[in-house]
C-alpha cells in the first residue's frame, strides 16, 4: 500500500511540475525582417512551436528562405535580394519566439529568436584555416 502512495505522490509531482504550455496564436500576423550580411548565399527556415493538427498529430509550420550575398540586387527591378520579410501567426515559443535554422546540406546554426525586437541579422566569417565559414545569426531575446 505504501508503494502505491509513493507512486501517486511522484505522479502528482510530475503533473504539477510540468503544466501544459499554452500556445500563443495571434489574430494579426507579426512581421519581421531577416538580413544576410555574409558574402555568400544563406539558406534556412523559420519554424513555429508544435501544435495539434485536426487529426491529433503534432505538427509545426516551417517557412524556408534563401538570401543572396550581402548587397545583392535584382538585376531587372533593383530590389534587394539579401533581405526578406516574414510574417507569422504562431504558435510561438515563449516570449513570441520562432526557431531560426541556418543550413547548408545540414543545419549549421539554430536558435530561438524574438520576432518583435528588430531585424534579425545573419553573419559569417572565414575560418582561420580557410576550410570554410562560420555562419550564425544575431538572435534576439
């Protein structure tokens, strides 16, 4: 009988310690800008928090991007190709954050960044041994 009481106590503590997280979804989209300052193209995506789809499965929204090297402009129209605007309704991670993933063939950088505190800037620097680039973003808290 004591074992059952301990089991129930542990189960109760786990339930209280990890409450369900409310997923914030907004009525009006929150828009933000991402800029590439690297001297090469950058590929990546923005990912929302998980939500429960109508069929009961866990899913996430994902938006892919490709930004040309810093300063690149469309040859015909002249608009910048190193900057993009995104908008999201969520569901967001806490503090209205989205996950940013920068990738080549595989992910090379990721963070959760606020989308309400300014422009997200992607940077790069050549490695000292000239074997490639270190790529990162200035993620916002």
